C-alpha cells in the first residue's frame, strides 16, 4: 500500500455496496485491524479504516462522516472502541445539517492522528459547531463562512474546554460512556435558567 502524510476525504455516506465480501480476504488487512469488519450495508468505517491503513506512522486523517458512526453499536461499536483505545481520534467536530450538496443530515469531521503531540495523548476534543452562530442559515442550504471556520479552527488549535462549544475528554470519560462519541454527551449546550419562585409560577 502507498503511505501518505495526510488523507482528507468526504466519502459517500452509509454505502451499501462497499466490498464487504472482499474485506475478510483483503491481503492488506485494512478492514479487520480494530476487532471487527464493518457491516455489509454501511461502509462508513470501511472508508475510515482504509484511510488509516494508508497513512504513515506520522500521518493524519480528516474525514467527513455521518453522525451514526459516533454511536452505532454492533461491529461499528467494536471498531470505534478499537480506534479510541488506539488513541487515534484527536477531534470530533459536529457541523450543521444541509451544508453539503446531496446530504441534508448533520455531519461530523473526524480528525485522526497517528502521532499526537504529548499534551493531546489520551484525549479527544469535541466541538459542537452545529449551533446557531457557527453557521449561516439559508433557505435551501446552510453555509460555513470564514468567520465560522475561524472559530472552529481556533478551538481545535486551543484544544481546551469552551463553555457550550468545546470539551476535551480523556479516554476514561469516553470509556465511561461505553465508547459512544455522540457530541451531545460531551458538550452541554443547554441554557440553564433559574427556576421561578412559587409566587411567580
């Protein structure tokens, strides 16, 4: 296999005909490195595993994925656990729906890094950029303007907690969530309101 420093991709979501019949006999063992082979009807993690297989030991992957890969169980849950335990996830960035042509669902940018800096080892940054203020709403489509992209990039570079926007979780916190990477489990965006008095109510 070729070996790359960086892989950046937006593969087709939940592809049903991704080559599951070939995967168990793949001579490069791209699809069985994390304890399971992706399900026949969902190729998302097959694409991700292929990307990891073709990056070199210093390599990084940036890939757009449907949110389902963050929480679905079965074989996908096993693979996700394996990738988390291998400390490859560096960031999970949730974006608003309707940003991509042909895909109205919200998506996540997954950043994976085979050579994390020492201060990022054993941690995953979660960013919730699907909230108002982090995209521009349109009639038929939503948009990421430069100001929104800048906020996301700066949060990734800072790699620290930002109230109602970003959270750095360590592997133990993710284990406690049964390796579920759903962003809402890590970034609390609820508005906390004071309860009214009995008289006001």
